[in-house]
């Protein structure tokens, strides 16, 4: 007669149970995300599906917006019209950046100047003019934004947080300006930080979508070191690879930039903002990319118009007044212009976002 196991006998331990539970949780989360996406598609039918025939009248998504020059000029007008709000905002952000992140060292700026003087020995005249030197100094220092180059991990975190605060406060103020209200700067500072976590999550998504661009940068530097591009066939293959990676990131980032603006609206979650921005920008990505490229030219013009005279004055004064040597005049103004440029770019994107919304409502 077979013996029955007693109740006190221990059953063999299932070592894979935690993994199965984790797998079930992941499947439930994916199923929930899929159901939300299906509900969104039911409410907003897609204009085009991959590998399926689409008719032109189905996927066309026209939009009538003002031209590029009008876009750039009206953005300046919005900022200058409310200069009493934006001027203290820029001043406070500059002070916070100096205290938490640090200003570009004057010694490093002088190293740029000495390097330009050392590199001018190969020229016919043996020296560089002040205007050319100012242009080279601007080109070498503008990438730092006026901030310290040797930042620690804590300083990088502070820099990202301050950029998020500038983004949220600027959009909060613009939303109320477009609604006909006159908010104060303190209202934006106290009330605009509610979607901070949601905006950070969209920034994380943008970082993931920019990985193909990072791969192109890393592989290009490696190809230059190994002379990989010296062979025409390999250069052609790499060019095709780089073009595909840039197109992929450009396609994904075009909607995520609009999602950064959409997620700042009250009660909007990150995924909902991403889906809504994807539908809003569908068929209009090329127009948005064209405006972003134009924004780069406007930003370059802002730096040239504002920083070149400051660098020339700095070079002239420090040759006459030696006690000014060591004062970080150019890094301070460079940081101020960088903060203004960030507010300008935010206003530029929000302006286009509002045009898209208004055209869709009409």
C-alpha cells in the first residue's frame, strides 16, 4: 500500500515563480498599453498604415501657417512685448546657473584666445585681426553656452533641472499671454512646475529617439580614426547608414518636440501627449523640420549680432585697462544670451504649436 505524503512534508520550491510573475505583469502592462492605443485609434483613425495602400485624399494633412520670416519676427515681438516679465526671468536664471552650475572660466577663455594667436603664425601677416579673432572666439566658446566645461554629475543634474524649469515657466507664461491675461513672473515660477515629471519623461523618450544620431556621431569618429571612409565603397555604405539613422531620428523627434509642448497642458499624461502630438504633426513633419532648420539660422544670427560686439569691446578694453584682465565679461554675457536663446526657441515652437491647434479647430 502506497504511503501518502504528510501535510508537514515540504513541497519542492519553485525557483522560477518570481520570473513568471514578472512576465505576467509585463504582459498585462503591454496589453493595457495596446488597449489604450486601440482606443486612441478608434477615436482618431490613422491617416496611413505601413505596408497598406493609402489614397492621397486620406493621408493629406494640409496646414496654412505664416511664413518663416513672419514666424521669426513675431517670436521676437512676443518676447519684447512682455519684456517686463522675461527680463527678470532671464536675470534669475543666469544667477541660478552661476550658483549651481558655474560660469565659464576666464582662464579657459584666455586659452582660446592664446590658441588663436598661436595658430595665426602660419598666416602671411602673422596675426589675426580683432574682428576675425572675435569670430573665432565666439565659434570656440559658443558651444559651452557660457557654462563651466568641467561639470560634475551634480552640476549636470542641476543644469537639466534648470532647463526644464525655463521650458515650463516660459510655456506657462505664453499660454496665459495668448489667452489675453497678464501673469507675473512669480505666478509662472510657482504654478508652472506641476508637469515637471511628465515633461522629464518625454525628455527621456527624446533621448531614446536620439540614439541613432549618437550612433552616427560615434561611428563617424571611429571611422575617421581607422581610415574606414578612405575606401569609396565603404564610404558609400556608411553614408547610406548615416542617412537612414538621421531620417529615423528626425521622423521620431519631430512629433516628440510637439509632445514636449502638449504635455505641459493641465491633466495631460506623457503617453497621451505623445499620441496627440503624433496625430497633430502627421503629414506636417517636413514643414516642422524646415522651421527647426530655420530656427538654427536665427539662433546663429542672434549670437553673431549680440556677442561679436561684446567680444570686440572686451578685447579692446582689456588692452587698455589691464585691471579688467581676469574678469569673466564674455562668459557672463554668453550665458545671458544663451538663456534668451532658449526662451526664444521655446516661444518659437509654442507659436507653431498654437498655429497647428488653431488651424485644426477651424
